[in-house]
């Protein structure tokens, strides 16, 4: 697929998808969303890609939400299709067996906050701004905001953000647990890539099992969730990387993981 609205690069096992529609602050219309879905699918399938970073072009926006000019006159059926495509894309990112990092460089409103929440890790620039302002335009979040936000920050604060429609800055986003860390704008991609490099060096099957246990255990009753964890952990013992990791520890050296 030819990309016109995103930039897609892969370097040393780290893929970067840069939302690149700066005139509309990288707002998501069906074209950019389908490019995002296509690139994310490549990231999921390509074993040479170990980590995915999502970011926005320019210094103003990560993603300023779904494209309001596209949505204004949608009928319910077309709105549903647009929402389902968003959910499909974000669940793909969330479930992929490798880690993802949102490097949030500016406005991440509505769909922008929702995209960031589908990533495993969120690193925000000091200039980042979050929010679910859909209510101000007669909507509610439609790409997982009503579900992922309460899971991340708790019901009370999620309701404050969604019902009030206000914006929150990076410092507040850190205080409520919406982002993992806040860094100076100039350091954002350096920090994101540094952490991505660390994640890329982890044994891949173990990474897959860790994400699997967290993602699918989270909504289960504790006993069932613990059973899922035990199964996932047991499967790690079938890998050469587990043997190597423990051998290397005992021999006081760095492990040489092979992905087997
Ligand atoms: N959609 C379309 N265009 C946008 C969007 C957007 N979400 N955000 C910004 N733009 C455009 C502006 O219209 C403007 O275009 P132009 O230059 O042609 O007038 C350009 O980007 C620059 O924006 P501003 O001039 O407004 O820049 P400011 O610095 O003054 O303000 C803001 C920046 C605060 C980010 C402001 O643009 C804003 O509030 N944007 C809208 C934010 C928003 O409400 N986002 C949520 C949208 S709804 C949503 O995401 C739901 C997700 C899933 C639901 C799917 C349902 C089908």
C-alpha cells in the first residue's frame, strides 16, 4: 500500500509509524486510518520488527482526534464502520505479540488519547495535551476511550475527563497514571527509541507471553487470571531463551537470546 498520510520506517528492529497530516493536526480520516491499519498489520506479522513506536509529525500534534469534517455528516451505519475500523486497528496494536510505545509529541485529543492508550507504554513530551472532548461536539468516545481510560486511571477520573470534556496537560497525565513518563520535547524520540531498543532486546516469546497474560488476564476473575498466568509462564520453559537467560545469570554474563 502506498502511504500518503503516514511515514513508516524500520530501523534495527524498531518500526516507527508517524501520523503525517499536519494541516489537520494529524486528525484521523478513513485514509490515514487505513494506512495506519496496514502498517500496524505489517508490524504484527514481520518477525524482524520487535517494537512499534507511534508518533505525530511536527511539534504540535500527536493526533487531534478523529476528523470532524469527515464525521459531521456521517449516517449511523458509516459512523459504525469508521468506529469498527478504529477498534480493529487499536486492538491489533494492543494485542500484537511485541511491545508498542506511543511517543506523544503534542495534542492527543479524542481519538489521539485513544490511540495512545492502545499502546503498551506512553511517553509524553512536556507539550503533550490529552483529553476526551467528544462530548463538546455531541459524541462520546468511540475508539475505546470509555473502556481503556477507566482501566488506566480509575472510574472517577475517567468520568471527570469524559463528562467534562476538558484538556489535561502532560504533568497531570503523569499524576493520574495516563502516561508512564514525561520528557522534554527535544528528548522525546531519543527517549522513546532508547526504551524501544531495550524492549527489542528482550526474548520475543517471553514478551508475547507477558503481554498475553496481562491483556487476557486483566478482565478475568483472579483465580482464572492466575491460571492463565501459570500457563503462560510454563510455556516460557519450552524456549531456548529461558534456558539461556538463566544460564547467563548463573554464569554472571549477558544473555544471548536467539528468539527460539
Ligand atoms: N478534525 C478535523 N480537523 C481538525 C481536527 C479534527 N479533530 N483538529 C484540528 N483540526 C484542524 C482545524 O480545523 C484546523 O484546520 P484549518 O487550518 O483548515 O482551519 C487545523 O487543524 C488547525 O487547528 P486549529 O486552528 O483549531 O488549531 P488550534 O491550535 O487553535 O487548536 C486544537 C488545536 C485544540 C487541537 C483544536 O484544533 C481542537 O480542538 N481540535 C479538535 C479536537 C477534538 O475535538 N478531537 C476529538 C474529535 S472526536 C474523536 O476523536 C472521536 C474518536 C472516535 C469516534 C469515531 C466516531 C465515528
